């Protein structure tokens, strides 16, 4: 996902595991205090991955 595609609805869909696969750039994954870091630290999301 690029910055232009990240919005509250797409993040909610990812959190709800509506996708089987997502492609995220390394920059997004490593972004300090970024949206994906917040998502990965949520126990209810991390336990389902």
C-alpha cells in the first residue's frame, strides 16, 4: 500500500482481516509510529495473523 491508499476504511478492512494478502512497502512497515505499527501492536490483530 502506498501513502495515497492508506485511509481509515482500508486500515479497518485490514484489521478485520477482510483481505487474504496485503502488499505494503517497507517504508510503510518501518515508519515510526505509523499506522501499520499501531495495527501490529494491537493484541487482537496480532493474535489472528
